[in-house]
C-alpha cells in the first residue's frame, strides 16, 4: 500500500528530456532576440544614413509639432470612436438579419433571399470611399432643408458596407453547422426561429469568431474615412494642422492613434484564433 501511494517521481531520462527542452527554448529565444536587434539596427542605420534623412525627420517626425497637435487630434479621435461604437451595433444587427434572410429555405422566401443576396453583392463590390460619397452627398440632396450630421451619414455608410461583409461571414458559419443539428432541433419541437437562435447561430458564431473580429478591426481603420465628408475627426484635425504648419507629422500622430485604437482588438483576435486552433488540435469542442 505504501509503494502504491508514494508520489510519482520522473525518471532520469524524463528529467534529461525536460532539461533539453528548456535549453532549446532558451536558445531559440536568444537567437530570435539577437536577430531582431540586428535587423532593427541595420534598418535604422540605413534610414539614418540616407542623404535626405534630416529633412524627412523634420517633415514627418517633428517632436514639437507632434506634441502641439496631439490634443487636437485626440479630440478628433473621439468622434471616430463614437462612429465606431454605433456602427458596430448596426453592423451586428443588420449583418445577422441578412445572414438569416439568405439562409431561409423554400420558394416562398425567394424574394427575401434575392434581396439579401443583391445587397451583399452590391456593398461588397463597392469601395467604402464611394459609398461614403454617395451617402454623404446623396441623402442630404433628397431634402436640402433637413440638415443631417456628417457623423450620422458616415455611420450609415460604414454600416452599409460592413453589414454585407459580416453577413457573408455569418452565413458561411451557419452553413458550416451540420444539417443534423437542425433536424435534431426540429425533432425536439423547436420552431425554425428557435432553431436558428438557440442551435445554429451560437455554433456558427464559434466557428467564425476570428473572421468576424478581423472585419471589426478593418472597420476600426475605415471609420477614419468619414473625414472626406467634412467630419472633424482625427484625420481632419491632422489635415488642418498640416495645412497651417506645412508638416506631415500630424498624419503620423493620427496613424499611431489609430494603431493604438486597433491594437487591443488585434491582439484579442490573435489570442482567440490561437486558442481555437489549440482546441481543434486537442479534439476540444470548437
């Protein structure tokens, strides 16, 4: 009984294997660190030793102008964040409705499927910039007496485009759910709507989470395009400062702020993708 309850101890061979893996891991990290530092040093040296580097530095990386323009650009970024917030809600709702409309079966639903298909084909093919121009200048032209805020028009345009992208991603996830899941749900007495809401859509979301998150990362960048409508967002503020200083540093500041805005979502997307890949490889439920 004492021998059976004794704590398990790894063998000498297992200890040697663990030590070898730790050494290999440390060696890999060291090589990666050295190669990264060497590459950065060489790239930096090539840039700094360029003949016109000083002029480029003053034009694009002027610290004084960056510090002066930062508060104004940050204030403009708040408009981009508000547009992103409302556009995300609209895209999630409309994209889901479109995906459901395209998944309806039966000839009676053909007009609904055709409408959803035409919508997704149209707005996936149109560039976001053109949609912004069409919405931003077309809708106010219908009734010039009613003044619509530019931020609202930009939100509508962004939502129209990305609803089509999200709808196709969701539809692909719904079609990836095995038909037996629908049959089993209907055999239990669930209606078509409850089958979609309780069985199909939850499984579809788990399958396409990385793709959906990538779409929302792209939308975070494209909200900066609302500046073409005259919205005083981060990019428009950078353009105003650039016009007064004749320096492109404000654009660099705006770009870094957009990177900071997108970075958490990018890292979360990578984490979720890696986690789902690990679960698939280990046979877990996706």
